[in-house]
């Protein structure tokens, strides 16, 4: 099927980075309330590393753009660094074309979710990034099967991630540092899930622009 528009990977990465920069403090605050407070710093460090990589590698394909993001996260500490690093590595691998088709993108998202779950051993409801990524991957797969408009599919995917992230507020964590604080973290959105929602909102926005 037809590829996502030319420059999609570049626009996605730039839109995502802008969103992370806008929300670094919010994400840091969530991790202060439900974790150890380093999530904002971890995201900022991954961004810095990815930007340096991009400035030297000058990526021209979707795979090259997403690989730079993956490397940025893989070089970062915290639990989220390696997990997002592996997540983006699967997305980078989802196509060998300059831009992925919606089906490639859907496969990449599902493979990214699978690798996060393999390494993190988290299920939906454990109050992690999986709570945003799983409904997003499921929604996109269903939309791709239905062969609808790619923009609408990405909007629905982002909405599913946002809803999943918001739902983590009412949960008590079963994985990650938030699980150490138990009830204290109830009422707080999981920062990794919030970041995953930003990532998928950025994909929808990158398609629309
Ligand atoms: P750390 O807890 O090591 O300080 P970060 O602050 O970088 O890690 O990232 C915290 C986020 O990582 C959480 O909000 C959660 O979404 C995610 N996370 C933590 N543990 C897991 C896990 N086992 N599986 C999936 N995601 C996890
Ligand atoms: Mg932390
Ligand atoms: Mg930490």
C-alpha cells in the first residue's frame, strides 16, 4: 500500500522532540510524585544525544531518523532509556523504504510494544508505558486492516494512547519505581505512558502537516 508522505519520519521526530521539550517539566513532575524524579532529565539527555547524532549523520530516510532517536534513548539511563531505545529500534526496522506504509508502521508499533513487554515484563494495567502503547498498537492494527484513511488511523491511534495514559492515574503500579510507593502513586499519571502518548500524538500531527 501507499507510503506515508515524504518526510514523515523527519517531521515525526522533530514534532516529537518539540513536544518533549514542551513537556519535560510535566513529565519530570510526574516521576517526582510517582517515581524517583529523573524522567525529565532522562528524556532531555536522550534528546541531546539524538540531536548530536542527527547533526552528524544527516538522516535522509525514515529508518535513519528513527535510528538516531533509538540510539539517543539507548545511551540514556533509567528504565525508560533502554525501553524506548528498543521501541524506536523496532520502529526504525519496520521498513526499508524511504517512508513506511501504514501497514509497516503498524507492524513497527506492534513490534516495539512486544520488545518493551519482553524486556520489561509489564502487562496492561501495571501502570507503565505499556498502558499507552498497547491500545495504540491495537487501534492502528485494526484501522490498517480496515484500510481507512491513514490520517484518521493515526488520529485514532494517538487518541487511544492518550486515553490509555490518562487511565494510568487510577492504577497502582506493578512495575518500575512507582511500584515501590504503592498507593502514593494512585492519582498520578505514569510518566512513561504520558511520554508514549506524546510520541503517538506527534505521529498524527506529523502526518497532518
Ligand atoms: P527509572 O524508574 O529507572 O527512574 P525512568 O524514570 O526513566 O526510569 O522511567 C520511568 C518509566 O519507565 C515509568 O513511568 C514506566 O512507564 C516505565 N517503566 C518502568 N518499568 C517498566 C517496565 N518493567 N516495563 C515497562 N515500562 C516500565
Ligand atoms: Mg525515574
Ligand atoms: Mg531512575
